[in-house]
C-alpha cells in the first residue's frame, strides 16, 4: 500500500482522549479515519479490514461494538428485502 505523510495540528487537550500514549496517536487517528469512512459508506468492510490489518469478520465485530452497523438499512429497505426473500422461498417450495 502506498502511503502519504501528513502533518496535523491538534489541540493538546484532545491528545489524551485520542490515545493514552502520544506514540499511539497516529495509529488511533488512522483507525478513526478508516472507521468513519466505513460508516459513511466510502469503504467496504473488506477494504477497511485490510487497512486495519484485520480479518473482515473481526472488523465487522469491532465496528459493531463501536455502534457502526454492518447492515445500515431503514425500515422500508428491510421490509422490501423481507418481502423478496419470502417470495423467493415460496417459489422454491413449488
């Protein structure tokens, strides 16, 4: 993976919130960036897992524990999928 180095100015009082040790700040900020891009739908769970050096299922569980759902559907989308699944099940039984 090709990388770029960036410099950021962050208020000093935020650093202890980001990571307990200053040396961990860059990796935690990277983790937060990947999680947010995944939450926004800009990264797939597989790509996000790859960037964080995790298995995909491990990443999905990790993100879920942080309140980021694997399936982000509203009620209408979910009901539509349920209807399609029920229709497909009926066709299989015939």
